[in-house]
C-alpha cells in the first residue's frame, strides 16, 4: 500500500489464467484489501488489458497485444470487477491511452466520476508515452471504449490520491503542459 492506494502488480508475461498460482495470488490479494484504509485499488501490468493496437494475430513465439488483452479480460477482468478495482495501469505500448469505465469491451460509464457516483468498473490507462514513436500500429478506427489516445507526444503521469479522490494527470514532456486528466471520487 502507498497511502490510500493499494497496488497489485500482475506479471502479464506469466500464466495468469484461472487456477494458476498467479491467479490465486491475485484473488487472495484483492480479497484482503481493507477499503477503510486504502480507498483505491490499482492493478498494473506490462501488457494491457485494453489497448488500441492492430498488432496480431497470435504467433506462438510472440503473443500479440490483442491476444494478451483477450486473455486478461477472460481471466483477470472478472476479479477486477468483483473486487472493485478502480484503475488498470498498463505499459508495453509506446503511447498514452485512456479507456472509459469498461467491462468485457462494453462501456459502462465515462472515465471521470462525480462525488457519490457508485462504482461500475475500472478505468484503464496505457502509460507508455515515454517511448512515444516506437509503436506505429494504432488502429485507424479507435475502439469505442477508448476515450483518449495520444501516440505522437512524449509524456509522463502523476497520480495523487487521498481517501476521497484519485487524480491521474498526464503531462507533455516538451513543455509540461497538461495533456489529459481524470478524477475519480468516493
């Protein structure tokens, strides 16, 4: 835990399917979160659960972005919804992307919330924009569940959180200008 945030790092390059050792660890960890001490739960991993990428199809030596995302949604996403994970932070893809609150590729609500809004699903962020320019395979038609995508600007992110508010701010590297932000409330 870091202040009001519980962080669980998932090894997306290793077996996370239902019944695996990692799956069992994830479920046990999420079950033990005490929301009276840690208001927010963040799951992180290298490969994204939600991503705007046309990298595929499956190759047995190098699973594509979409292959891994599908497996994460099949095996880990139900746990994230059950234990009310607030945010997914992902890497791998060298761009910045933000989803709506989404489950099984269906938009359940916009990413931002107002105080008192009930939990519906996590917001997912791909935060690989420090390596901008290395990925050229953003889809021509972005998935509906993606609210914001930037594949042409270097940047960095800052998270601040207390027991009532989780704030994710994303800045352009060139001038530290605000590129995107989302606030979630309890």
